[in-house]
C-alpha cells in the first residue's frame, strides 16, 4: 500500500464512534520518508478544524522545540497521532478507539520506516513502548525495538499547563540531538 491509498482509507474510516463527531480526519503531515517520526495521542480542536496534527498552541511550542535542534515537519520529520479523529472534549482516546486506528498507524510506521520514533505523552508511550510506561520517570530514555530507537517526551500541551516540565523536555531534545548524531541522521 502507498501513502495516498492509506490516506484515502483513513479518510473513509468509520470503525469507531469518533467518526460521528469529527470535522476532519487528521492523518499526519511531514516528510513521508523521514527518519524521525513523532506520534501523539489524538487531535485537538484546532487539529480537527484544519485536518493537520499539532497546529494549535501545543503544536507551535513543539515547532519551536524542534527548530532548536534543526528539525521541522516540512523537512525531516513525519508527525501523526494514534487516533486520527478528535475525542470529544479532548479526552484521552479510549482503548477501542486506539485499536480501531492501530492498523493506520502501523501502516504509517511501515511506510515511513523511521529510525527514531518519539512518543509525545503518556498515551502514545503506553501504546508504542510499553503499557506500564511512566512518562514522569522514563521520559527521554531510549529503547530499541526491531531496529527502531524509541523514546517519549512530555506532550506539548502538558508543557503549556506546567512550565516546570520544560527543562526536562529541553534535556530530552538534547538527547534526541545526540541520538541523531550517533545514528548519523
């Protein structure tokens, strides 16, 4: 399957109740051949309105952080979410909703073939790294699975709510920069 076929299948999806309240499916954006992939939990209101991930205040903050280590969604990353439709009131996506979207995310990962996967927030880390992942204790730690290096950062919306987490996230970004150098990316 190619990216456009996958996108079309995702846009047509009606596997869970989130399709009833969405404005747009938020498939993902960035370089489909990127070696770095960022994955969040689900779209918020602005993302639902625009059909693009991380375009609200948290996305602006994420872009600032990425720019600090010379990364951008236009050039060298692909960014998406576990669920492709906005959960009502921005609640955490339910397990059934995550499972409904899992084949799309799995296909995106297979098509992009990233060398590095960064989970944004607890939900993404628990889905992709380990169900018992503790973001407050384990953020920024690296694990390798099937040739892909994985880590998790605090979700940008958490950084907007609690600025005391920003220094940890900056350290995590520096760790990402070092991993990029190590892997010669």
